[in-house]
C-alpha cells in the first residue's frame, strides 16, 4: 500500500502454529540456543515448566505482517517497541494483528499497534513505525 491509501483503523492479521521444529530452526538461524527453548529436560526445571519459544520469534511474525500485508512490500521498518506478556509454547497458534494507529503523510510515516495473541491471551504487544512511499505520480 502507498501512504495515500492508508487510514487509521486499517489492520492485517496472520496466524502461525509454533512447533518445536520452528523453535529449533529459529535457534539455528539466530544462534540463540538458550536451553529454555531447545532442551525439554532443562526447560522442565525452569519457571515455565517446559519449552517456550523465543520472544523474538513472535516479533518476527509482526515483521512478516508489516512487510507483506500492511503497509506491505516496499515499506521500511523504522522502529518497534515490544512488551513480552506471556510465553508461547510448542503447539500454540500465534495470531498477529497489526492496526494502523496514526498516519503522518507529510513525513511518510505510519504508526501501528502490534499484538500477538494465543487464544485470548496477549503474548506480545507494542507499536511499530513504518516509512511508506506515496503513490507514484502518473504522467
């Protein structure tokens, strides 16, 4: 989408199931092998009583929605705040919701509320700022 087309209230969503395989692949790509993510025996002794996904994995789902749907291809991620509220476990389905909060057309900026949920539980929330280009002029 172009900055001219975006209005407050526009939103986009995505759902992804988190599996142990996804967690292990994320550990491999990121290099974060914290045993609370990849070692079920260790994780069982943690405060979470089992394996949890990397919090940044859910944040990556936000990036996916912003880069592919709203605002979408060509937009540039400028900033993101994150508050991790609850763990994500293997087998959970994470629903990501990104909602336009504010459009600043003269600066080509869009501010969005970003939320990841498992069921009714918010597991991650924050706000994102995106740079979005105007529609090219015809002629």
